[in-house]
C-alpha cells in the first residue's frame, strides 16, 4: 500500500509554495489528492512519484494528471 503524503509533504518534494500547489490542483495540472475530513487532503506517494516520472519524461502535466485520475476511477 502506498504511503499518504500531506500537502506540506508534496510542497517540499516539488519545492513549490502552498499557493502554487493549490493553483496547479485547481487548474487540473496536478492530482487532486483525496479529501479526509473538512480540511485534510492526502496524496498517494505512488501517484506523486508517477506524476514526477512522467512530467520529467516530457509529458504534459494536465495529461499526466488526467491519466492518474482516470486510473482511480477505472
């Protein structure tokens, strides 16, 4: 089972600000994570890793995000 990461964890991994992460999520350029309660979101470490691998390989962020979200719903 994949470890769950907080927004803060993801911000540190990506070296971005909270505002940037939230903007990317809102624009569909990053995986939205899973809501746990009213103010808590977690991200699967495996999905963040896949996202990074694919983006660094040159794929468009929104395409990668859509593919990962579609896997969840499949």
